[in-house]
């Protein structure tokens, strides 16, 4: 039984209009999911701040390091403003470069806001495919970058400082954890609600008024160029991830192939122009291009693969 | 209030949240009637050396007291009071 059945009843009672009904149902469902899941993730996170993650990672060897880094990336919030402290903090404490990159890929790609929207609008199967593909891309991108021995492409000052990874962080009480999670949840909701509303609104309009399969002839699974194009368009769209997922969920209904949709969403979250600009402070442009190239290739592979499988 | 030598610093990467924390900390120090200047440090390396990887950071006497989120003034006052 669908736990959102009461919401469906409410929407049905309020309006028979397809687009409006869709808008009311999706909005209520997504905001409930956002509040609950962000709260839970924040509680977990209060036990695993980046400093603790670093202590875990600096003890792991290469391959397990990549896997653990990618998994821990899921629960860490990521905004481009924390990219530099994370990068410096990891590398200077002796976490291998490849492992650091695994974390830098997974952290923005698999974030709680994207997960909620995938879960709410695409269902758990697609959400799971997204998480697993994201993890695999993060693990392998990190392993490849580690093998390339590109330490010389990191700005020299990074390696001139070394620090020990032990941090004396302030202890949090149970009450403080709950207060932190509540504040964080409200913060994120305040930040994303306009995007989510606009995204769902435009999505609902498409759902109600655009003919089914309208886009199939441009972006169906037999169009090879759809996946690379989706990845390219996704790069400058980072800040609007919250609004873009509802929108693409409606486009999928109208004939955009599922693999293309997945590739687009991954590109929006994982490849971000502002983040690249900021990373230039600590690494050479060549390394940023290598990083973007490997992750981009992984995303395209995922897109093509699921266009083949999910017909 | 008695005021021993307390060093209060706000460290940030220059993001809006960090500047907000700086403002709130100054307000907290005023309300507590301390005679300490609040220092703002935008050098990320300093944050890393403190062992922290999140910004902003409120450090008291060189130790991180609040990291990674923007607290309210009440919380800042509590953190400062623990050290004086």
C-alpha cells in the first residue's frame, strides 16, 4: 500500500484538473519526503563529520579507500564552498589523491535532495540504479585518477603543508544533534523550495498538456547523440538540481529515454562549473579536465547502458 | 563580567555564511560585554591546520568550538561562556 494514498485522495478531492492535481500531489509528497529524509541524514551526519571521515580514510588502503570514500560521500553535504577545505584537509592528512577524488565525485552526485526527488518522482528502482551507478562511477574515477599518478598537477603549495589528521572536535549531545538536524533541514528546505515548486509546476504543466511521446523522436533511446548532449547541458546547471529533477521526470514521460534522463541528472549534480572554477585554486586546469573527462565518460556509459537495458 | 584573555576567531572561506557568523559573533561578544575583538580569518590553510574541514569555524583560544554550520546568537554565547 502506498503511504501517500491520503495525499492522492486530498489532491483528487481538491481538483479534477490533471496538471493541477499532479502539482498538488507531487508537491506535498516531495516536501514530506524532503523533511523526513534530510532530517535522518543530518542525524547520521552529526556522527560522521568530514573530520571523522578523514580519520577513517587515512587508515584505508587504496581500493577499499575508494569504496569507503564513495560510500561516505553519500551522507556528506556538498556545496562548492566546501570543496577546497575538503580537498586540502584530505590530501594534507595523507589521504591518497585517488581516494580524495572518489569522495569529491560521490559527495555532490549522491546527495539527499536528489535522492528524495528521484524516490518521489521516479520510484525506488530508478533511485537505486542512480545510487549504484553513481557509486561505481565515483569508485572507478578515483581508482583511475590514482593510477594516473597526477600528483604533479596539484598546486605545489598543497603538498608543502602536512597536518596530522587528529582533530579535537567539540562533542555534541543528543539534544544538540537533534537541534543541528532540525536547523539543517529547515535551511535546505528554505534554499530549495522555490526550485522544487517551479520544477514540479512546469513538470505538471508538461504532464497535463504535452502529448505523450512528443519528445521520443528527438530524445528516444535510438538517438545516439541524446546522451552526450544531455551531459553537456547538465554541466552549467548545478545550482538548480532541485528544480531540474521534477522537470526531467515529466520529460521522461514524454519520450526521453531513461538512460538519457539518468545521464542528465548525474551530469547536473556531479559536474559543476562553479566547482571547477573553485578547484583551480588547488590544482592545474589539466587535472580538472582529466577529472571532468573521466566522470563525464562514466556518466555517458551509464546513460547508454540504461538506454539499452530499460526499454 | 570578568574578562580573562579570550581569543575569539571566526574562520571562513569568504562565503556568505561565514560573514554572517562573524557578524553574529560580534553581536554575541557585545551582548556578553566582553572586551575582546573578534578576528575574521579568510585563510583556508588556517582552518585545515586547526584540523577542521568545514567552514565556517568559530574558534575560541585557538580551538574549534562550532564548525560547519551557522548557529544562533544564543548558541554562540553558550560556546563563548564555556571558555571564560
